[in-house]
């Protein structure tokens, strides 16, 4: 990833179980939400075709994050007829697991536009390429763009 190292920050985290909606199907959706959302993001300029159709849920507790100035924000995306449109933001990131780096995006469905499946502010959802061997409880390091995301102690 081509980046200015002065603006990037690293945070340690652990993989935790999420709502299992992004990868679906689930009780909420008869399909994976991310599979359904990807074409809408692509028409707005973010092609996630090479990324896994699910999210890594990474706990950075006791720290919290805030999406301050994301690279992409897509307002009122009408991706399903099961509830009103949602707003999503994205910021590039890199996952480091077992001495290997994987490209990814922080995926942030804005809570003010969500109907359900809210996340704790200590949980960062990441869309990445498939990471061999990763599972719940695994520790990793997440590199984030400090211009776009802030991390603070709770």
C-alpha cells in the first residue's frame, strides 16, 4: 500500500464474533448484506470485487474509534427493500496477521441511519481479502489512516 507513514497509526486488536449479517444469510436478511451492497458501492466509485464478502470484527477495547474524515462516504444507499436507505463510510486500512499484511477497508455503516445491528465504538469492521487461518480470538495489528480515523482511550 502506498502511504505516507507519518499519517498512519497502528492499533492492536482481536477478532470477535459480529452479528453475522455482512456475510449472511442471517435472520435479518436472506442474503449476505455485503454481497448485496457491493454493486451500489461500485457505482459510487469504490470497487470491492476482490474483497471477501464479510467483515472482520476487530475489537480495540478499551480504546474507541471515530470515523473523522473518511475517503468515501455514500449517503442514503438504497441497497435493500427491507428497511430505509443507509449511509456508509470507508477508509483504507491494512491488517497485519502472522507477519503478513493484507489490504482492506474500514467499513462503517452510520449508526444514525441503521435500523439494527449496532456496533460498540470499540469494534472496527474491516473488509479485506481472505486471510488464511484467521479466526475468533486471534490477535492482529490494524494500520489506519490517522487523517481519516481517530483512536482514543475510552
